[in-house]
């Protein structure tokens, strides 16, 4: 399949992709599977950007449509997430080395929690080169960056009980609602992927208030590193 773009970028919310879309040169827009895809150039590279919507189904739908339509050499999922581990602060960045779906559970059938039936995978690994580019870029722009596991699920984590379960079962550093679904689609299609999360809250009882307060700031940090990845890829 011919690569129509070099990099595909997906965010769940407008706040996570709007600044990236505005920077596209020679921008065009078309709808695929009800999703608006914005294409153009960033730093001389061909890029497609889309807002997928919240949750794993929308994320997977968007990733599959992007791969079929544009065949990117790399898919980047950018956005915000909640911190699970101590030492990760609001507005820090976490770039995933692997992702898991914390709400996938066929353990009553004898499977380990998180196992995706049919492909027998629990953790989806990300692209090493992209991770290293982001880590270096974070140092260059003075943003604190961590590397670790991201756990995705169709729930906004907002209690200590939820937080402890995900941390204990998967040793995840950050939780959110899309990344692992995009990583699964990328895995099935043999497409390298990268997932960047700026921390918007601590995934506890105060998370809903923190999320609304820090979303714009955190989204700016994830946008800045996504741009640096595009520049240096």
C-alpha cells in the first residue's frame, strides 16, 4: 500500500489536536467514516490529523480508517491522561513504552486480565525510535517526561479504588480512554505507533475538577512534543 502520509496524528478532543491542525501547510479536509481528517504538511512531512472522540471504539474506528485511507508510516496518539503512580505530576508528560486495556477481562475463562482474545496479546509495544525522539525533545523544551505503561479503558477513573486496581493489576503509570485501542489497531495492521500523554489529573476523587482546570495546559505540552516528534521523525 502506498503511504499517502508520513505521520498520522489522533486525539480524542479538539483541545488535543486543534493547535496541530492550525499549523498544517497546504491543508485539506475530508470525511472518512464520519471523522474529519485534516491533511497537509508539517516540517516538510505529509501529515493527517483527526479528532476521534472519547473512548476505545471511536479511537479504534479512527485508527483503522486512517490506516486504510492514508497508510501512515507512524501513528501518534496525543492527549491527556490521569497519573496512577507517585512521582508523576500534573502537566508532566508520559510517553508509553507499552499499553494495555485495563477493562478487558476474560479471566473467568482462565485468561490473564487484559488479554485480547484472538491475537493473545496483553501489552502492545510502541515504536522505540519515536519514544527516544520524544524523550530528547522533552529535555530540549524543559518538560518533565516519564516512560511507562498506559492503561486504557472505557471509564473516567476518579476513585482511589479504581486507581489502585489498575496500578496493582498492570503496574500502569497513567490511565486514559483511547491509547491501547489505537495501539491494538496499529499492531494488527503492522503500523508503528506512539502514544503521548500530558497529565491532567491524579485519577482520584479530585480528578474531575483537576481535569477541567489543567486540560488546556496539559494539552499544550502534549502538542509541543507531538510537533517535535514530527520535526525530528
